[in-house]
C-alpha cells in the first residue's frame, strides 16, 4: 500500500488527511510515514544476506523520531560526525551497530566514538590511521578499523554525489591499499577487521555495485594472502530510487544477490549503509501556493516552501514529483508552471515547465520523495526557519521537529561588547 495516496479525492499520509494536517501544523511541513519507513527498511534488510548489519545512513534523515523508528526495527547507523553519533545513540541504536564514516573525522570525534564503543571506523587516509591510533592509545583502547578504498568505479550518477572515482577525495586508492593495511597492522592500537567501499548515491544501475564488489573481493584475497584477518565487508550505501514516475529503478532483490555473492565467496560479515532507499519515499514536503504569478513568458506558482527547505532541485537539478493535495477531477484544465519558492534566487526553483491542474492561491501541493536529504540539508537562508517535521503512524501524528520562530532564530546570534547598547 502506498503510504501517500488519495482517499476520496484527498491525499492522506497513512490515515491522516494532509489538508487537515496542514491546517493544524502549518506549512511548509515535512511529513514522514512510519509504515513506509518500516516497509523500506524491512524490504532492504530482507533482500540482504541474513545477518547483514543494515547501518542506516543518518545523513539522509537524522530526525530522532525517524532514527528511533528504525532502531526499533533493528537498524544500525552509519554516522559521519559526533552530532550524528549522538543522535544515533540518543535514538537507542546500540553502539555495536554503529559505523563511523567520513574523510575528516576529528580526534575529538574519534574519542567520543571510542568511548561509546562503536562497531567500526571506516578510515579514509594514512594520517587518519595515525590519529585514530594516537587517540586509542590515550584511551588505552583498540579501535576496530576498516579501510575505505577507492575502487575507481564510476557509479553513473550525478557528479556531485559520485564518490568512487579516482579523482574524488574519498577512500584510499586500490593500488595503495595493501600498503595502507600494512601500515594499519603496525599501529598497536588499531585492529584491522574489514574493508569498506562506497561509490556514490542515487545509483540506478547495478553494474557499478557489481564492479566495486569484484574489486573488493580481489582486494580481500590479496589482504588475506598478506596475513590480515578480514572478517567484515562494508559495501556502503547508494541504492537509488525512482523520483520520476516510470523511472527504471534498481531491483533491491538483485542488489541483495550481489551482496550475497560477496558474502558467500568471502565468508565475511556484511555491512550496508543505505540512506535514501530507506527514507526518501517515506517522506514528502507539504507546501501551500502563496501566489500564482504571470511572468512575461511563464506562469509561476510561488510556494511557501523554498530552496532553504529542500535544496536538491537547486543544488543538483534534481527532479521531484509535485502533486496537488486535492485530487484533480478528470477533464480539469491544466497549466504549465514553474514551481518556485519565495527565496531571492533564481535557483529557488523546484520544477520548470511542469504541467499541473490549475493552481490557485491557498492550494496545497506535495513534493514527493523528500524524506531523504530534505530536512537534513535545510537551512535558515533568507532568515526563513526551516520547515517543521511531522511523523505519522496510522491515524496518529506528532510534530517531531517544531518550526523555530523568527525570534528564536534571531536570538541565536550574539553581539560583541563593542556593539552592545
Ligand atoms: N555511506 C556513505 C559513506 C555515504 O557517503 C553516503 C552518502 C551513504 C552511505 C548513503 O548513501 P545513500 O544510500 O543515501 O545513497 N545530498 C545528496 C546525497 C549525498 C549522499 C552522500 N553520501 C542528495 O540529495 O542526492
């Protein structure tokens, strides 16, 4: 069942009427569905080999309520900062299901993660190995380490979210991996446990995953020959979703078979770090039309949501389906719109040349598949408090991130002594 569907002409999130929700909680509003989170999580983990640690990538949507929903389903977490680590722990994700990724972890972040007793550090450079070893020595601990390798595989996705090619900052090049593992093995407070790869995000073909896994298999064989005990393989995240209706989407079962092959050929414990696959379709951004404006050549529908709330279209030219919350009757007139926000930039454009049923001031629209990298990337640009967030569960809903007031935003700033008074 689609968690966001029309019922008697009105779009609902599970059993909650979106128009009523907008009246009560205000817009712009992120709306997440518990049922969809559960279905996506269970669909993903069910496709992976039994025992796979599904470490949900917190960066996609780190709302505490989302994390806690996933924690109760058995999710682990992939974190990239002490902030994400604290969120994951606060949501009840056990430390031994948390992996720490990222190219620039600080010593303070490493210390926190070591003290918490996380499952694994995915280390991305030789100097990072040294730093982690020093921090672990100070604490009298041993840090479990996988090295993220850069397999030089093109994921075939947007350049800004491609991470597995040789020209990106990510991972250690494969041809230096053996050397890096020897380096790690010499450091007394590191325990080499596995290998890690992540080639990009919104990947819509499976071949790049297969290519990356093939290189990982070869690497593990070489490492074992070199005397390392490799018992884990982290295959990262990146499985894409269909933003556009009719888009070809990778089959999660086929993805699972690739993971299965890797696992059975190497006899390792698997870790996967899905973010978008779990959260994107579990959320939408609800917005109200403020004005419909006739330009010289185009008609603009100006929403109360802006690029500060959902940056993806402005940053990546990303496509999001936009639908009216009241189901359009058949034969209703339509119009071609540029759907924009109120922010003072031409980049504040959600969709260009989109055909929608006639829109009027006050109408509600839903920007679909916004549950991942939506609220998580929002900002207060133009001094606009980011959209509030609501989690729906059946007929229940709850505000899980209130909207800040203008005054609360202003109150975050401080004046230096010479400007007081
Ligand atoms: N693991 C690592 C090491 C990552 O860097 C990422 C995403 C993931 C896992 C999760 O990838 P996913 O399964 O969500 O594709 N803001 C962009 C996406 C950036 C992804 C960054 N890394 C967007 O809105 O499309």
